[in-house]
């Protein structure tokens, strides 16, 4: 193997395999936003501080700005668009609307993806655990209270504590 | 937000990584989880000519050796340590420490070997591993060697690792029946860089008297410092507020404290004394719990 600048990679984005030619220093975030056609992945700080660009890489949350695109070769990427099958908002997204968990909306994609991943592994997480799970995904609007209200409502819904409609 | 241009190669073994490091020269960098290196590249603090990606090697084993030590692949991620029952039982401070590293995204990719090789003085893991008397196995152009974790850090972001030398494994002696441990981190917010780290391992006899103590102070100076020697006046005494505060105050008074944007030197010195004393008492309480067989919750 030889180290090179340019690489041909294949990344499956929201279930669709796509080939790209990339420079090694291109971040996964820039790939997704530009050639990847995923402007729903938000660029906040670009240096791993704000969590805004969170995507699921092979099912696990990462800061897309701290992964080089070339490192994602052969991986599955899920962006927030991957949560809304056929454009229909899912239960978590509905809860964010119902509880006003999204104001300016910039942190929302990261919140939705992190919470989806976390509750799949910890379906009974309490509010404190959920607070820790979303740590590092900065929100400057809500004070987090309404986000956590929405997340707890979704947890109860997916556990079957309350009837969804 | 854009790293400078570099060459990239993904390797599938330690030997291949060492060979690539030799070929690509000393401006090349190994990347594992990349959670410290990539931010530095984005800020242009680090400008490697090439990245050798070892992170894809699927080697995240946590093994319990016959002597009660944990043998960890250098590629074990923080999230692996966080959810390991073996780690929680034998080295509960590691569980305490990784829960305070960054956030879920960072813990998902960051590795133990990467943290040690990076040499950040405020990092949680080196502090805990020095308290445990852990060592690392390395591979370099001259073959393998063993280095005590205490001999790794020199100063901020500088270690004694040689050119082209990689950490491949970490061995951590586990707690014995009479020992207890406690790690305390003080930061402005959860996930921030630590202002003070304190790691303590205390042994007590049936009467609660201290029979051995290990103590490490991290984050306040250029590297974590083993201050066990200065804690020896505790031997033969009960670990209470009075005894721990006297020892901790003496250690903090002598400690090298570097300036930080998070807190002034004098404040950090005072807080070092507070956290060291708390870690000692926490370790003694843990020793009592472990002896009485109470379920340990970390």
C-alpha cells in the first residue's frame, strides 16, 4: 500500500451507495454537504466542539467534521434525512414538534440522530442519562429543557407507556 | 476547518504501520480514533505530511490475565471500557474516568493507546493508569519494548515514544482484595478539559487503618505526577478528613501548577488539595465497600 493524496471511495448514504473521488484532507462533513448532496448535515464549528454535524457512521454517532471522508470508505452513513422514511416524519421528530424541542433547528439533526442511537441501546434511560447522552451537542435556543421533554415523550412512546396515534 | 493536504494510507497491522512510518518519515502521523489529532489538524496546530490509519484494525480486545491484570489492545475505545464488566470489577477507576471523557461522539472513536501517545496532560486515562502502575507494550523499528505509563509523558503533547514507535497494548494491574480506588475530575463543564485530576488507590486493614497508598495528581502541571511518596504519612492512620487534608495540602503546595485559561494558578492549587483529599477518602470508602462485599457502583 502507498500513501496518496487522492482516493476513490464508496460510501452508502441513507441506504444509497455512492462513489466519490476525494482528497485525503476532505472531511466527511464537507463531502456530505457538497458532493454528497446532504445539506441537512450542519456545519457548526468544524473542529469537534459543537456536535452539530453529528451523523451515524456504521450506526454510531460521530462528529462528521472529525472524520476524513477517506476514512468512511466502505461505511454506511445515516443523516437526519435517513430517519424520515419517504419524507414522513417519525415519532421522535413529531415529539420535537409537539414539545417545541426545535427552535432555530441548527442543532436538531444531531440531537435526533444521537437520541435515536442512544434509546435503541438504552430504552429505559432516565432524564439524567439522556442529558448526558446529548452532552456535546450544543443548543443555544432551548436551554435543553424542551429537547429533553421531547426526548422523554418519545422514550415513553417507543416503550409503549402511552398510545401513539 | 480544512486540514492541510496530506497523504493517506490505511494499514491492517501494527507491523505495517511501523513500516509505513519508516518509509514516510517523521512528519507522518499515526491516526487511531483521531479525536484529538483531527481537531489539531483542523486548527493547523498539527500539519502531518501523511496519515497512517491504524484505527480500522479490528482489534478491541479486553482480556483478564491470570494475575488479575487487564490486558487491553491499544485500539480499545473509550466506549469499550465504559461498558465492560471486567473493567468495572478490576479497574473501576477506568470506568469512572472514561465516563468523563468528552461526549458520546468522542468516546465512540477515541482509543486508550491514542490517548497515551497524544500526551495531553489533562487527559483522564494517563492519570488513572499511572496510579495503577500500568505499562504499555510498543512496537518500533528496533522491535518491541515495555514502558511504564509513568515513564511516557514528558510535557504537554510530548512523550518518550521513539521515532516510528507505536503503543500496541496496555497492561493494567487490577485492584486486590484490600484495595479501593477513586478518580475525581474537576472541570468547568462535563466533557471539558480537566482543571484538576486526582486518582487514588488505598489499602486498609480490618480496623480501617491505611496500609498502602498510591496517589496521582493530573492536569495541573505539564504532566500527571505520581505523588504517592508524599502520601506515605497516611500509613498507619485512619483515612479521615484531617489526615487527608494535611497530606493533600502539602502535596498541592509543592505541585507544579501551570497557567490555564480555565482557572488561575492559585485557584487550581487550592482545588488540587481539595480533589486529592476527596480522592483519598473516596478510595478508602471504596476499599471498605469492596471488603464488605457490597456491590460497587461506579
